[in-house]
């Protein structure tokens, strides 16, 4: 199965625990990056709308630098893998080894298809587990 096939399957299946669609890059993807790192890892598809239509987001050197900067500013920093598939930019986020991860706006986790701010109780539990 090619990478393009995998991306098409992800788009068909829609957003879920490990998949997030973003129409365009914004610095707020840091919330999704830490949420994936705190959960099971996942992929952010830039250039895909919530209704699964593809508008595209071209991976430029500037965009790559901005994504890497956002990921490095997470605490602890997250190593992401950035890949261009035709007109979609995919950001692969691994499951974190040093949980919990946070960003400037707090601690987040994935629940089904959404990124949610963690409660104090969830945070305490994660600190105890890790």
C-alpha cells in the first residue's frame, strides 16, 4: 500500500483518536501535537477540511520550520515527522516517552476525535503512571 493510499484511507475514515484534519497551519496545532504525544500518537493532515474535502497545504521550507518550531516549543519537545503527499502535508506525531507533554496553553489529550484540555485529576493520574 502506498503512502497516498494510506492518506486517502485516513481521509475516508475521518477524524478519530489518531487523526486530526486542519484546513491550514496555525500555531495552535501545538495542542494537537501534545494531545497525540500524551495519547497514542497520531497524524495531523494539513490541507484537509473537517468535511473531508481537500483544499491542500503545500509544504514549503518556511512551513516546515514553523511546524518544527511549534513541536520543539512543547514541553518536553516532540520529534515530529513532516511529509508531503501531493497537496497534503502530514505531520506524524509519535506517542511520547516522557508524558505528560504540555504546550503554552496547557496539557491536552485525544478523546475519540477531539483534542481536549486535561483535568487536574487526569494530569495527576498521568504523572503517577509515568
